[in-house]
C-alpha cells in the first residue's frame, strides 16, 4: 500500500476546524459537544469515501468497518476542555489514511475507530470502557460530568444514528497511534516510541464538608474551613506518599470547587478530584489507602466530614508481543536509531480494548513534552514518520 502524506495532513488539519480554539493549534471538542458530534459526522463521510461502512454505537463510538474480518486502527476524536489538535485525532486520521491506502491497493482489511469520551468528561475512557465490558452501560449511564449532566442524557444526541455495539470478534487486533504527551522522545531527538505497557489509573471525587461562616467574625480556632482541610490534605499526602512512590508515579488534584467561593465567607465545602497513576496495581492500592486514611484523619482532627465518590480506574496492561514486534520492525526500517521501546504514562483506549483482542501502540514526539494544552504540537516529519510506521506494521502483519 502507498499512504498519501498530503491527504493525511490535510485531513488532520480539517478535523482541527471542529472546535478550533485558543492560540496555536488548540481545540475545544469535549465528548458529545456540538463540535464533537459534527466532527464525527464529518469523519463518517470520510470513512465512506475511503470504502468503509460507518457505524455509530449506542455510546457514540464511531467505527469505519471494512467488509469481513479486519485489523482495527484508531483512537479518539473528543478533546479535553482545553486540548491540542493531535491528542486522539492523530490516531484516528492515521488509521483513516492507512485503511484508505490499503483499500485502494486491495491490501489487508483495515477498519477504523474513533472512541467517544476518551478524555473522561464522564468517567475514564468511557466509550471504549463500555464497548469492552470494563464498565456496564447501566453504570456508565449514571455517571455525571462536573455540571451534573448524566452520561445517559449526553449520549442521547446519537440516538437517531446509533446502531448496536460492534461485535469485537470481527477484529484480529487493535493498533493505536498517539502523540507521546511527555518529554522523552523530544528530549532524545527521536521519532518513534513503541509502547511496552500502559500505566494504571485511579480517580475519585472527594468532598470535605465544614461550616460556612463569616470571614470577619469567626475566630481562626473555631473555623471548620473546607479549604484549609484540602490544603492540609495535599501537604500530608505529598509527605506520606514519599516512601511508597517511584519516580514514575504521578498524582494530581485537578478539579477543585469551593463553596460558596467568596472572599468574605469561610468555605463550607471543598470538592476535588484526586487522581493517581502507577505501573503496579499493588502500589495503586497502597496509595488509595493512604489517601482515604489521610483525608479521614484530617477531617476528624478539624471537625469536618469527608465523603469519597465512586473510584474509577483501569489496571496497567502490557502490549501484545506479536503486534509490538511488527511495530518495532517498522520503526527500525522507518526511523533507524531514532526510536525506542517505552511505557505510556498517559492512559489510552488501548487499555480497554486489550480485554477484547491483542493491542499495541506507537508514539510520535510532543514538542517540549506539552499536551492537554493549546500549545500541543508535533513536527510534521514526525507525524509522517508515525504514519509510515503504522502502515508498514499493518503490511508486516498480514
Ligand atoms: O488522561 C489521559 O491520560 C488521557 O489523555 N485521557
Ligand atoms: Mn489521547
Ligand atoms: Mn488526552
């Protein structure tokens, strides 16, 4: 097969037009937003033109199906609330180009997917989690975003065009191309990362209830200040984690809401997301225990109450050796001396899909290691190198 670099780059830029925002090549295209739905309709048309049959499932995952058994390629086309133009989009458009080139050359059968809500407006990689059976649809339907909208209400926007879930046994495996979203390849001036495994993640909402009160008249020693509790919690876990974590363990307090969030009111309630990631399930569990014990101790000491929301999570997964070897051989041929095997610190749909079939992943560099930000970008020659590695690996496999 012969992939068309210009067509691939044009499609990538065209997809960015849906939700283009901010400086540089930023994108705002959260799952089920107007721009996300419009982008999926556009993608469906491009899939048809490429000889694939578009199919939307009940949660908004968009497939472009080849006839009969095929290899599945793809990623996601929703974005973070503020995201870049490549996170997810690159894997979908590279998949489209490889499927199209293969169709034109009567090559191996390749299908394409864009999973929905990978970026977790509702959960963690929600669309592929439901498709893979990791998350029952009834449970997903109860999830809410930060504005209180349910997953069930949000996915109704696809009701008219949605069919059934796609039978995964029609696919022999899944390969996801993605930007690295970290500094490793860029710093080393390399072009390709072949992923060895994807880290595990845990994520939950924590709420501290104190006593809302007057900020001028309430003496410091009588306050039940929810922000002070959150602040003490953050300091304490940073200390207590020290003996447990490795240099690759990461944790983030990412979505803080103070109530009522006013200058002259002692905050009565703090709600925040607590997320942690690591390559070992045992360590994820130990961190969970520390988080719960620390929050409960601080709440008790200061007379606050603490509530833990449902904990979402995915365990670490290793990539399939056969698919990974095909990517390694393709990387060696396309970017000799400029590739490596590396773990993924970001989460991907491939984690869920690994429950259904063999999976593998490849990375291209992120300039300055920046992602989940408008500044996210990758040099064009690296985008194109990734496309060639993907196409070569597909050819090697079939
Ligand atoms: O958060 C992640 O790792 C992914 O980009 N959703
Ligand atoms: Mn992504
Ligand atoms: Mn992302």
